[in-house]
């Protein structure tokens, strides 16, 4: 009998934290899931030893591939998954024990919701809390409003064309969510801190994404150029573009902020 959820975990030299991540997964109140770890070309002996031990556990399957970065590793794992619902999780992070049950319930109730995530608490080098908004395509064109560690329908992943494997430096989650919402699906954020994101010196965001942000954003815009043109024109016509120049009055800024927080952007 196939599981309800497949948890996909890419791993690159993450042996130090992987055992903790798996242990936290097993605390989930929703128990019907499999765990697929994709070893993305790890080259340290400690991680390889940890993977040998973990793959002996009943609900865990480990695949080994050459290093191709996050998009390719996630796609590889999802292609071999058995469930209709996918949870993507990084090897050094974890969810609150209630996340699977809460996200599962939401996806079962609303067909137009394609992805479910939650508020995020950083830990480690940084201890901030982030509250993404989710929503529609208008919420995702100019910023990412959902964590990649989320639950989504495998059918949606197939429909929008999987993760873009050319994106090796980060923001592949943002680009994926642009396609999801452009296809008419909503992204739902549970307004609770249910995901814990470890901050280390090894962070992809710190080491790859931020230093190459201009190049990555240019790639995203060029890939979705017609979509950006259409949506930007609509925002300008409806006077919902927030200017940053000092000449605009505070009253207008306040009005546009209110517009962004009300039904127009939900």
C-alpha cells in the first residue's frame, strides 16, 4: 500500500545534522509517509557512514547520484516517490510535529491549493522569524512568499514542469512557485511557526544565492518575460505599484500599503 506522503531530502555533506532531521520526522503526528534521501554527491566519509546507517531504517530509502545541486536532487527523489503528496525538506532542518497533519488536511479540503507551508523560525547563526504570505501570482512576481520546505501535490509538480535544473545557485524554489501560481494554484501559509531553518556557514543562500542574485533574478525574468510584462502593466494601470522616490506623498504610500494587505492581494 502506497504512503500518503513522500518526504524528499537532498543531502550534500550534511551528515552532522541528518540523523537529527530523521529523528524529528519520526515525531510527526501524521505517520503515513516514506522518507527518500538523495545523496547529491557527498564526498566526506562521515556523511557516507551516516547514510549507510540511516538507509537500514524501514521507512528510509537512499539514492546516490553525482552532485547536481538541489533542483536535480529533488526531481530525482520525487520521480521515484510513491505518494501523491510531496514534502521537500533540507537535510539540516525540521518541521514541528503537527505540520504534516495540518498541511494534509488543507490539501484534502481545497483542490485549488497546490502548496502548503508555514511561518519559519531561523536557528543557529540567526534566530529571526519570517512570515511569508503565500497567495497568488501577484504575491510571487517580485518576492518569494513561501519556503521551499513545504507540502505540495505531485500532480502540480508534474503539471508545471518540475524544478528547473539549470538553477544551481538558488531561488529555484521561487521560480517553481511562480510557475505554480501562474497555473492558477494558490499557495497556503499556515500562520504558525512550524518550520525550523538552520543557519550555518554552509548556507546556499549566503554562499551562492546572494552573491549571484542579479544573475539569478535576470534569469527568472527572462524565463517569464511575458508574464512579468502582463502583470506589471496591470499593476501600473491599477495604480498598485509602490514608488520609492521621496516625491510621492505619505498618504498615497499608506493607501497602497493598505491595498496590498487587503483582499486585492489575498
